[in-house]
């Protein structure tokens, strides 16, 4: 018998605090997890007003030295500026206060500076608030890259409630799209012998099912809806830490979304696009695509081209090029992708166009 040689390195958040009025917990979290008193806060102009200013005041009252970096778009240039700011200040941790882009910048800057990150979302538009991945924009669209897993997450449902409901609905759609992502993962395991994690798979499925089963309870202007939605988003992000990749939450539906970013940039949110993509990719797998569509409609997320603000041609073009987005990731689209006629039939059969 051969010697057992398997090894696994899983990095996960040490503190996850979710609920009403939990923002002041940031001082306790920093005291427990940060070795020094010098902290760089990465935020934006609006998110600083929403929560960053309060976080700064709480930490200053506890004698922390805070440097504020107000970031723009999540791209390589901004990440480099934030990384330089962290190093010049001598930051011993980064606190990212904002939406997905600000947290993504924080994750990359923390990685580059070799320091921990505390994630404080002011909105919940996707599952990146807890994952070790970051989405950076470029002229060619969005790219998902390795970053750091947040050491702690403080999700104040009262703060997130004040963000536009569309962002929360998008986050729910992103998690629902795990449904097709795990189908792709199982498919790749069967056909290609790809490495598979039952634990990560289970977490991903649990996250999607939690949103789908509670879709009727997720509505605008209701803090309990934020509570119901954010917890599965965090678990979804943790599933990536367990897997060591984005596999449990990103498959052909994400490839469709990235392709649509190239064709019609800025029209829809990432999670919205993934939700619509998941309807179509679940159909290709022979899964219950109507259940996904129904849950998205209940939540108020788009289910077709009109809802995404794109044309039917944009949808079919994205479908035909989606398989090229990640040649290293085998999905139901295969190596050759869909023909134009097959893409059009798929979109029509699922009522996307």
C-alpha cells in the first residue's frame, strides 16, 4: 500500500459577525485579531459616509491610528495605489468598508502588503464579501484573481439595508447561480477526473438552496431579508476557501457573465448576469431551470435580456463565446461551445430572449 500523501491548506475567516447594529464590534475584532494599532481603511466617498466614518470614530476612540484611502474602480492601478498606501503608512491591517469593489481592492492590497483584511460590507451584491477571490476590471472585461480571505467579516444588516435593493437581489442571484456551477463541477469530475471536494460542494449547494427556499421572504426595505440573504452569501464565499478555488461557485454561468461584460459592459450587475446564465446552463444540464427562474423573479432579479438591459443578440453572442473565457475550466459548454443556432434556441427555450 502506498503512503498517504494528501495535504490541504484551507484559509477561512476567524470571525463572522452578522446582524443588526454590529458595526461597533469592529473594535473588539481588531483587538483580538490585529497585532498593532496602525490600520488602513479602504472605502469610497459614499461608503465612507454610510459606515466608514463611524468605523473610523470607533477605532480612534480605542486609540487606533487610521489612514483613509478612498478608492475608485477596482482595477490594477487602484490596487497598486492602495498597496503603496498600506506600505507607506506601515499598516498592520486593512479594514475595507464598502461594496464589492472596495472589498476586492482591500483583499488585493492586503495580499500585496502581507497583512490581514477585515471585510465590512455596506452592500451585498455578490458572495465576494467572504471569499479569497477578487474581481478586477480591465478593458477586456472583469477578471477573477487570487487574493486573501478576510480574517473577519462584520456585516451589519442595518447598514446593508440602506443600500439599493437591486444590489441585494444581485447578490442573491449570484448565490443561486451556484446551482449550475456545481453541476459543471460534477460534470468535470465525471468526464475529466477533476479534483472534487464534497465539503465545498455541500456548502455551495446549501447556500443556493437557502436563497431559493426563502425567495418569497426576500423583499425591499426589510432588514430580515438582508439577514436571510447575507448568511448564505458568506457561506458561499467560504466554500471557495474549502475548495481552494472558485469552482464551487463559478462555472459556465460565470463564463457567460464575463463574456457579456465584454460585449455589453456596464449594462447589468455581475450577480444579475450570473443568475440569467444559471437559468440557461441548468437547462443544458437537464436540471430544474424553471425553479431557478421562479426564485429570481420572486426576489426581483432579472430573468431575461430585457431585465439585463441588453439585446437578444448580446445574449446569443455571449453564449457562443463563453467557452473561451476560461479554457482551463471544463463545463457543460465543452471545448467548442455553442453554435449560433444552438445559442438562440437555448435562450428562446428558457425565455431569456
